[in-house]
C-alpha cells in the first residue's frame, strides 16, 4: 500500500466529546511548545465549528502559557 492510498487524517474529526478535547489539550500542553498549542487550538475550534476568524488567535498565545 502506498502512503498516497491512505485516508487523510484530521484530528478535529477525532474530538467528539469534551473529554476528548481535554485529553488532547492536556497532551499538547505537556509538550510545552507554543506552535503545537496554537495548532491544537485551531484543531479544537474546527472540531467545535468555530474556525471563522481563528488565525488571529495566535496573538493571544504567549510563551508564559507554555512554560
């Protein structure tokens, strides 16, 4: 099987419950990586159908949040 034959993975589709989101966010926060946190917040917003206007959210993320 070729990689191109694999279905595309979208984490937002896996986040169906508040518990799923909490577990995902906890795992991302443990990585202590600002870029990963920004990406995770976008994924969570898409999972919740709140992605309109989201690219500007990164201005609210600070290094203090990640450590």
